[in-house]
């Protein structure tokens, strides 16, 4: 029987079965060099991430079988094809060229007869000029990013990290939700004359972003007593999109528009002009650092042979852990507050990419795809959900992310922070055996089973370069799992129907029909009736 189309999955799945009875304690006891063999440095000389996957419940035999799967699935060849602009996003007939956003300017990648790297660098030059001008002008004090999903989570994540290692004269805000309390709370802290709105939307068709942009526009016009179509008002708006024509038609008049391209997925657009707000707030140089951190991982992934390719191996371990249904979820635990948004960011990257059930050829997948991604910062998580990770019946795979140095951090407190991370990873792996032969109720409650897998990623210093490298590592892990599961990691058809239905429902609950269309199920109709009758306060 062939599982998926790749024979090698057979052995991988039987490894998963075989390793059910394996224990990390005995795996470490059997090989004194285990930690050494499974701890690697990734990145170039300037960007170094230490990756320790020795506490993953895996042995050399399983690793060899995963590498055989990578060979059969041609993972590194496919990666090369993706980086060279092949239309790997087959259902949208598009390349997925997020790596081109940070490619060296000497590189040439042809798409539809154009060198996209030249396009990228031309746009980056325009962005840099704009960023420098806004920073020099000192006209704006408030920067407000309006965008959602990939047009929000990326710039927010970069902003958070840069805020923790540097300072800015700008007050920065992010508005995503269609819950108007979000934009209202932000506008209440801004003055119209000194506010610049960065409206980010690849499609420029996203309801939340369009609604929030309209609120911003009216607020500005009212506050500055300007006509909605005035040029002066347009100077308070800058648009980032792959659809400038649609942006124009949307009525969001902006003095400046920067492009991304159809071959950049929203959740892969962090390395583009989508991160304009943090660039303005902290300067273009910090963003260039971020790009070079990403590039160092791209180049290493592409040029390193499989058995030494740590990022490939991390992706293959994901395929074993999640594809073979060993663990339902991945908990991402950054041990630095500046990365508090990383789990959110990775939820979109991993779950919107690999949350699929159909292979490229349209047939049903026969291995599991995306895990549930969740998480939180350490040590807060220790006082929240670590109890379950240690003693619960649901075992999650865990990624710990730490830093040897965090600028401005208290050294002693940082030692404690890192010590907690290392302790958690060790306790998850090795637990604590019961004392002596006692098997009474109390000691059972205190039993720590261990054998709970984790990978530790540690960067030398928290900053844009390390962040770039970490994000690229996850992008490529997603790619690897997607290839061996034979799914398209670059489309997201599943998000459309809910948007269409929401449009219908909001039109109807806002309307005056006495009854709602029977196209809705009775539960939804009932909820719509209750909502409509309850939303207007009684006179
Ligand atoms: O609905 C999902 C999604 O399309 C994401 O893929 C995307 O990042 C987000 O919405 C925002 O889309 P846009 O940038 O086109 O406004």
C-alpha cells in the first residue's frame, strides 16, 4: 500500500509507531554524543541560531528514513524551484517568491519576462527614500497600520522586537479588527495633523481593512476640516498593496503607494513594504538587518546537503511529529517578551499554509497536515498552561526560543529567564521518576512522565537579524512539511466562504426584511433574529 504518493512515508509511519515505546532517557543513555550530534548552528557568521533537537523523540534510524522521504519528495529541488520562481502555488498558478524579497540584488529571477529581484530592489529604494523623508520631516508623530492577517501580524512582530531593542520618536498603533472599538481607541490617542496611516492590503478587498480605512479618512477630514478627496488628506495615507488599481477604486486616496506582488503570499509578506510602519519608526537599516537574517537561512537551506541541512531536518521532524499524528499541536514558547506575538504570527504562517486536506493532485491527503499552533511567552506560560504540558494527557511538541543577549536586559534576571527555559525543556524530556517504590496516590499526582518533545532555538542576540532568521526557519519548515504531504502551502481557499456569508448576514441584519433568507440554517436565522432585536437598546 502506498501512503501518499511517497513510498518513504511507510517507514516514517512505522518509525512513529516504533518510537511510541522509546524514551528520551534511554535514547540519551544509549548515546553519550546525542546532544552534540543533534545540536547545530544555522545561519551565516553574522546570524547564528543554535538549534538543539536532541529532545525530540527521534533516533538515527528515523532520521535516515525522514531524509529518504526528503529525497523521494525532492524537497530541496522543490525548494530551489520555488526560489527560482516556478509556479509552486499551483491552484493560483503563481510562484511563491517570498525569498526574492530578501535576495541579493545581484540575483536574477525571471517571472513573466521580468527580473523580480530588480523589481524588489527598485521598490525597496523607493521605500527607503520615503522612510528617510518621513523620518527627516518630523511632520508625523503617530503611525497607524491598518491591515489584518499577513498585513498586520508581520509588521506588528517586527515592531515589537525593534521596540524592545531600540527607541523611536513615533507613537505606533496597529488596527486590524472590524470591531470599531479598536480603531476608536487608537484615534482617541492621535491628533489628525500629526497622524500617518499605513493601509496594508495585498488584495485591497479585505472588508476589515477597507472599513477601518474609511473611519480613518472621515476622522481626518473632520479633524482637519478637509474635503475627503483633498490632496492634503491623501498625504496622511500611504498604501501598500499588490492591487494599486483596486486601492484607487476603494476611495482610499493616498499620496504614496508601494507595491508587493501577486507572487508574495500575505502570510509571507513580512519582508516587503508591508513592514513599512516599523521601518519608519526604527529606520530602514534595521529592516535591512532583518532581510539579511532571512537571507542567511534561505541561502543555507538551498546550499546545504540534506544530512547537514538543519532547517530541512526541523521540517522533517515536523512531518514525523504532525504528519504521523504523534502530537496534535505545536506550542511555541519564546522566552523573551519581545516575541510575545510570535505564536500568533506562526499560527497564520503554519495553519493557513498547511491547514489543508487535499493534495496537489486533488486527492485526499493520507497523512496529517498542519498542527494546531499555540503558545505564549516564558516564564508567564509556566504559571498558566505548562501544567498541562507536563502532566496532561495531550502531549504537544514544543519549541523554546531564547537569546544569549537581550539589549538593555538585567543580566541576572536574563540568566534566570534562560535558566527557566532550559529547565522546562529538561523536565518535559526527562520528567521525574517516582521516589523508591512508593506508588501511593500522592506520589502519583507528582509523577512527571517526561518524554515530551521539544526543540530549543537560541540566538546570540535579540534583534532584527535574529528575528529574520527565526521567521525564515519557520517558513521553510512549513515548506518541507507541505512538500512531503503533497499539499499546496501557498493558497487559502478555505477562508473565502465565511467572508461571503458574513457579507450576506451583515447586509440582512442591517436591513429591514421581516424574515431572513432560508438559505441560512435555522440556528443562524435564530441568532440573526435575536441579534437584530437585541442590538438596538430599548427606548
Ligand atoms: O483571509 C485571509 C487573508 O487573505 C490572509 O491570507 C491575508 O494575510 C489577510 O486575509 C489579509 O489580506 P489582504 O492583505 O489582502 O488584506
